[in-house]
């Protein structure tokens, strides 16, 4: 019996998402090996202790790519996407991007698509902490009349964002819209909170024709955040509401974000062409 091929992945960043991926793969034991992690300078020793000796911990993209991964998984920031995405794709490495807010810049999006097409690499955008994107992708084959995405998080999750200067977050007593506008602006102004605004736009009506609202809601159950996806098209309507658990150490990010990334990677090893 032939030995099963294993997917080699490397991670950019070692925060809540990366730690969750390690936990999932340890528990589920899919044929996936995390062989390397890219961290900031000065973080190698501390990270190495956490991930163990079998995982290479490096502080440069060059060292990370020397590990010859099948997929590079960005779990860091929009800046990481801007700094390294094109190089990764141009060199022929598949890239999974979760900080999709970076693609609120159409020029960057086109550069990355062009680099992937030229090298044959794949740019993978997992759905993140939302449901219903499969329906949206299908509905856009017809005529989309309206697409709206609403991200709902407790007031303290918006700390460190423009909302902190515009609103007295601790004093908010009822659901309050803190931003209403275009996906690119949401992704730029709220880089740790609103990446999904751009994901929804790319999957549907585009950056100019997608409505975004960000909401601070103190009535959410403790430790949760939520979202709504509303679509009207010539094929019908879609209304999806999600209530999910937030990362214990990061209320800006839902646990489902890491789960969808893990699921996407596990789909690769289940596919017939792997």
C-alpha cells in the first residue's frame, strides 16, 4: 500500500489563529504537517518553545520558503500580505490569505492574481468567520441587486480602532453602527476587524457595490461575535445570520476563522488531484 502523501504548510505569524491550527491538526491528525513558522525578529526562541523542535521557526521569508512548502498560510496581518504576497506567488508557492482587507487595494489584488497566473500558484481565500459565501458565489452568476455585510462585535472588540475616538465604547448600551461605507475603507480603517468585508465584496458584487456596516453590540452573549450577510438577486434572496465564539485571547477574531482555514487545507488533501 502506497504511503499517503502529506501536505507541507508553513505559517506566517504565530498568534491566536496559528495556535488554533496547531491544536486542530494535533487533534484531528490529517495528513498535514506544519513545518515552519515565520515570526518577528526576537520572537524565535519563545515561539520555538511553544511549537517544538520539529517545526522550524524563522524570521525571514527567504528562510521560510527554503522549507519548500505546498502552501504558505498567512495568519498575521494585511501588512504581511502586502509585503510578501507577491513574492510568494511569483515563486510558485500557493498562498492562503486571511487578512483579505489588503485586497481593498485593487492594484494589489491585480498584482497577486497576475503573479499567481504567471507562476501557476493558487491564491486561496478561506471564507473566514462567515457562512453563505457559496450561495453568494452562485448568485453572482446571475444579477446581484444588493449585497450587504454586517459585522457585529462587543464594544471592547473595537478598542484600538477609529471607533475608539468617535464613540465612548464602554458607555455603549445598545447596538450601535460605528461604520457604514465601502469594503475597502472598512478593511483599511479596521484591519483586524473587517477583513471579511473585502472577502464578501470579492465573492460577490465587487468593492464598489457592496454595503458594509460595523456594529458595536453590548447585548451579545459573552465571548461571542456575530455577522449578517444579506443578498438580493434575480435568483432570489439570501439572509444568513451567524453567532460565533470569539478567540479567548482575541475578541476581534472568531474561532470559525481558524476552523475555515483548517477545513480548506484539509480539503486539499481530500481532493482527487492531490
